[in-house]
């Protein structure tokens, strides 16, 4: 590719593209792929845990029994057998669903984009957690909303902030939340706050978009009710098999009211006509064997729990006393907060020089906040590598803290 080229279409692009920029998470993948770098950045599932022979058997069965269907165009809503299987998966978390109310999407990421397409007009308000999933912020931002940010703590979204905003006259188009082991903070919304959020939005007529990629990856404690189970009429539920099976099959879904489903199908057909029957059928076949998928899930939970424990122990030993961090009960991530004066964006180059990578906190705020914060992922590196990476990062943080104090910082 040429190093420099003139953009001959610069005066032809839609105005909404002006705000598009590369994701800080995506930009890190090239660095993180270096074998000498301990990547605590990307939230890549540990697909090595998937049994290779079983995967080959599943793919062979699909090609043997359903080859014509697998290789053909499909419907915009997704293969019915898979939708029935996804209903079964949602029941694992207490969500009752009908296959007719499910749309299969190309990962849950496409679902976020489709919801933005059908709900957001330029200037509309969208309420999001602060910090919030960078992929959702990017998907919604393409439709030019105004973001209403709602702070989080160890119990998830502080719902009172939404309540105060509604009293002030705010009427978000929808509220977006990742209530279970959220990305990036790893925190879980408490039961009281779930009930408060659902009641508040029902009364105000504000839809809730519940994104639940990590719900089955629980390490500690008892499951909490899905928002959808508390209010099936007002909650749009998103799911994915990326964390419990494979991100490579690109299978996510939306569960919503029939009127929403109809619009999502139309928007999806305009975007990609239909999903991949091949990967949908492979996914359906994988989850058709209870012993297979449950056994693999149990192994993933055990692996991720051990890696979380290794990360938390290493942080406790290696990070400055001025740092604080979340202690997730599931999922992929730990969220670290540093004192004023730290800039994790500016510090990243020095971290990579020390052969460790993370995601700066600014990626997860629509208003550029978060310079003193970082997301650390424990899902992919081994426990030894996590300890090694945290050691490198901890040494850098101590050096940065000493430098800041030598320059007259607090």
C-alpha cells in the first residue's frame, strides 16, 4: 500500500464520517500479537480450550447432513433451528423467549449497529454507562447521538443519575448497559439497581438495551435476574456465542418485541442480506450436545477464574498503593484507576517498550475522560504470563509515580 495518497473523495463523504476514528483496542492488536509482548489488552477468548476433534466432527456432520442448506443463502432473521437453540441458551439465565422474537446477527456487534440504525436520529440522546463498551460507543456514534453518561461503581450503573436526568427533562432514546461483568470495568449491577432501572425506564417509556456477552462466565456468587426477565416488554436483549463458544463463527442475536424484530430484519437485510448458514448450522450443532457445550463452558470458567485470581494477586503485590481496581466475579476484565497525574494513553508507548500492553481508559468514554484509567484483560494469557505482564506494568507505574512526585506532583 502506498505510504501517502490524496483523498479524492474528501468532499463527498457523509458528514457523520468526520467523527469516525480507529478503535484504540483494534490498534493494539498488531502490537499485542508480538510474541515478546504480554498482551493484557485484547479481550480474546481462550479458543484453545475448544476440543479440536469435537469441532471437526461437528463441521463434518453439518457438511454431511445439511450441505446444500449450509452453502446457500438464508433468511434475514437467521436459521430457525439456531434460533430455537439460542432460546435454550437464554433460558439458562432465566430469560423466556420465542424463536420468532429472535434475530441472528453477525456477532452482537452487528446488533448494536442495527439498533443504532433503527432508533437513533442525529441529536438524539443515548444513555450509556461510564465507562462503557467501546464497540457500542463506536456503533452508536455513527448515527450522531448525544451521549448521556451514567457513572458506575462496584454495584454497576448508578441508576439515580438517570433518574435525576429524567427529572431535568432528559428523555434518552434508549439506555445501554452491560449488567453482568461489564466491559471494561468488570462490575455487576446489583439486584436493587436492576429493579430500579427497569421500573424507572418502564414508567418513563425508555427502552433498555441489555447486552449480555459474559453472563454464563460467572466465577463467584449467585446469578442475578436478567433485566429482560424483569421486564420482557421494555428490554431489548443482546447475546453472543463469542465468549462461550467461538468469536470466529460470528453468531450473536437480538431478542425483542415483534415490532422491533421486524425493523431489525429489514435493516439487516439491507446490510448483508443474510448471515452465514454454514456458521449458524455449526453453532446450532455444537450446542445440540449438552455434555459437549456444558463441559467446555465449565473448563473455560475454571481457566478464566484461575487467570483472574492470578491477575488480582499480582496487582496486589506489584501495583502502587495509590492504585485501585475492580474485583470481577466473572467475565474478562479488571479496571484499574490511578491517581490524578497519570496518563495511561501517553504511558502506553513506554509500556510496549517494556513488552506489556493494555487499553487506555479513554477508549471507553465518549467525552475523552479516563486518562488515569486502564483496562486489563485476563482471558487470553496464561497465569504465568499474566504475572509476568503485571510485574512489568507495576514497575512502570512505580517509575511514573516517582517521576510525577519529583516534578512536584501530589
